[in-house]
C-alpha cells in the first residue's frame, strides 16, 4: 500500500517567504512548482519552536537551495530537509 500526503504553501505576490508547513510527520519528496512561479531559486528555513526560523544548510555548510522554473516537479533526496 502506498501512502501519500500533500501540504501546500503559498508565497504571496511581492513576498519572498511562505507560510510554514509542518513536515515532522513525513518526508518531503518533491515540490510542485506552479505555472505562476516567477523565481529561479528556492531556499528553505526550519524551526524547532515555530517562532525562530533558521536557513537550512547542507552538510557541507552551504545554503541548501533548489534552482527551478515554473511548471516543474522538483524531486528532493530523503536527507535534504531531514534534521
């Protein structure tokens, strides 16, 4: 049996940060980028208390980013956002 779930986040027009999405009970495996997306790079932030947010960095210490375009599915590795 395959279990799936989805959560939506929105970046308002003219803004650069979305609402938060709780991913503690699952694993992020993909981002579905809508046709209206007009950026090129997505960065991620995480929080342990839903108050203070930090930029997520890779194991090598660099900012974790995804380069994409509109109307795409971006697959993420199991460890990309885990931690």
